[in-house]
C-alpha cells in the first residue's frame, strides 16, 4: 500500500485535526482495481467531529457509503468503491471539521492499474464470393452461429480472414 502523511507546514502548531495517512497515496500509480480508500485523521486541539466528515470521488458524493471509526487518536475512514476501472484516474476530496467548527479539506488523485481499453473497430468487406472481417485492436476471436444461441470459433477466422459466402444465415461476432 502507498501511504501519505499530511502535515500543516504553514503554522508553528496546527490546531485543526489532520490526516496522518491516506491510501492510495497522492499520485499513486498502478493502484489495484480492488483498492479501498483509507484515511486516518488525528485530533488537533479539538477532536474531529465525526459527523462532519464528507468524501467525494470524481465529484460524486460518497459520504453515505464511507465507514467512520472513532479511535483514541481521531477517526479512521474507509470507502470501498468496488471494482475500479482499469487505467482510471480517481480524485478524492475529504472534508472534515473539529468540534469547534474549524474545517479543512484535502484533495488527491491516483491512477488504477491497467490501461484504458481502446474502442474496437469492426470492418466488413464483401466481394462476389467472400466476406472479409477485420477488427482493431488486433485481439480476440471470430465466432459464428446459426441460431444466435450456440457460438463456435471460425476455422481460419483470424483477423482479416476471408470467409466464403454460403447459403442460409450465418451470424458472426468478434469476442475480445
């Protein structure tokens, strides 16, 4: 896990609660798709107001889905966003206050492992006796079906392969 320590460098002594750890850390790369967002807040001169804690992820309010656990030092916060999209960049904003109504906000971003999938493109060309089916990205398998229920790989049906035109209906799909 990547962790981050936030410290108030603008004052000799901070009276506000502050975040001592955040995971995933700011600018973390290759964060697992099953990652949970974790933040530990510690009390300043006044305790963290647990009811003031709010979180957004990519501008979506997730406050109702976060778990807040009171600790002797402050509050631990966790949010499980579920399966994160490969290659996605998430921006988290955490807002909180102490019991004297002094508030603070922290914002950071991280990137999920994997790459963003390229939109597939399918090209179909027909001449007098053949159909040629090609696609990008150049991954996947060409399949055929007579009834749209049972599918099987096309023999010799590699990307850009030529299929003889026959009688009857045959359906094709590319499974990436």
